[in-house]
C-alpha cells in the first residue's frame, strides 16, 4: 500500500478510492502525484470550509494538477476506482 501523509481528516470512502487510484498510477509518477494531489485536495477542502477532504476535493485536485498529457489515463483510473468525476465537472 502507498503511504499517504495528510494534515486534515479525509472521508474514509474517498480516502480508500484515493489509495487505490494512487496505487494504479505508474510507479515513476506516483510520488509526485501523491505530493501534489494531497496538498491540492486539502486546499480544496479548506477553501470550501470543510472539516475533511471529500471525493469532490480529490477529483478537483487530480483534474487541476495532473498534466493534460496524462488526462486520459487519469480518467480511466478514476473510472476503475469509482470516482464520479462527471459529477464534479465545472
């Protein structure tokens, strides 16, 4: 399992999907994805005034921080782990 360091509480179901998603990202991108997405997801939750990170924060972090060259891979992995990214599209 991939170690994920957080500074906020994460909703358990969203965290489980996130763990699974990170584990499916190619190894050479995994560490960077964790660092960037963790930080951005927590910033997203804080900007909503939330007490915990939820699925919408994680999806928004991935879609805003992952380079466009990897967008199709990211969407495939989101589908596989059960993130409903369509729900959070702006």
